[in-house]
C-alpha cells in the first residue's frame, strides 16, 4: 500500500478518480546532480561549450583523473574557487 494513501479527493463524471499529487506527498524535492557537464559550466560562466569542455579536461588533468571518470560539482567548485551554494542553483534539472 502506498504510504501516503488517502481516499480520492474527486471523481470525474466519466468515473475516473482524480488524485492531487501534492495531497499524496508524491511531489519530491528537486535534487542536485553529483556530476557536472559542459552545459552546466556554460550556464555558470557564460562561456562557450568548447571552453567548458576544455575546462573539464584541464580540471581532470589537474586532479589526476582518467578520461572515463566524471567531474563532480564539488571538484569544479574547489578548482574554480566558487561557493557550492552559488553553483547549485544553475545546475538544477
């Protein structure tokens, strides 16, 4: 059984039950992603996609990461000297 179950709030004339998502606690808060992508860096810096890709490559090289490893938001913030709170908002999906 769904943990937030309550009886339906309305019934449509065709017989469908209408549920309000906010009444059931279904709407979950938006989460912040763990890794950062060139499009996120574009939004943060206002630079081009190519600049963003090169920046990710440079940060990975400086941190000794391999090509297949991802760059986290925290690593990006540390490298760029930006507070995490300022970067968190532009990268929300």
